[in-house]
C-alpha cells in the first residue's frame, strides 16, 4: 500500500467516525423528542383527570378514570424504554443506589460514592473486558468472579 492510499484511508475513516457521531446525535435528539412528546401528553392526561374530578364533585357523579390511567401507564412504560435506549446511546447507566446517570466506565458513583460492581470493565483501570476474560489486558488485574 502506498503512502497516498494510507492517507486516503485515514481520511475516509475519520469522516466515517464523524458521520457516526452525527447519526448518534440526531438519534439522541429524536429520542429526546419522543420522550418530551409523551411527557406533554402525560401532563394533558393529568389535567383532564383534574377537570373530570372537578365535574364529578360539582355534579356528584362517579368519574371513570380507567382509560386515562392506562394511557398514563402506557406513556410511562414507553418513556422508560426510550430513556434506556438514550442511556445506551450516551454510554451511561443509572447508579443502583441514587439513580444518577453516570458514564459506563465509572467505578464509583460521583454523587453518592457507591462502588459499582462491574464485570464488563476492569475494577482497577476501567478498561473494557472481553467477556470471560480472567485478567485485564491493560493492567493485569485479576477479574473478580
Ligand atoms: Zn449514586
Ligand atoms: Zn485494568
């Protein structure tokens, strides 16, 4: 391979990475938009419930909230799924102790100090581990079973 080929490949690789990044960002904003839409609809549902409650008190009737309750539950479930996708995309996860979003490579939570038991990254240097690896390829630390 000539030096010019190498340079050419380097450039394509760099621009591939760039368009990957751009894709990730637009996917992130799409997910954020979907979450915001559901959040807004949830607020609407609560507002409708409030109005129904008002009417029921005023007219002394029994309101039926069941359709709204199930819609809110559906929206909440979908929002959780979207948030999980978003976290995967951003490379973060939730602290099991305080629920704060922290980067995948964290060994301790920056908010509550919880030590994070990870079997996918080295407990010493934070390098990603191959599944089934017994030692870290970066620093040689034994992987806890
Ligand atoms: Zn925490
Ligand atoms: Zn290591």
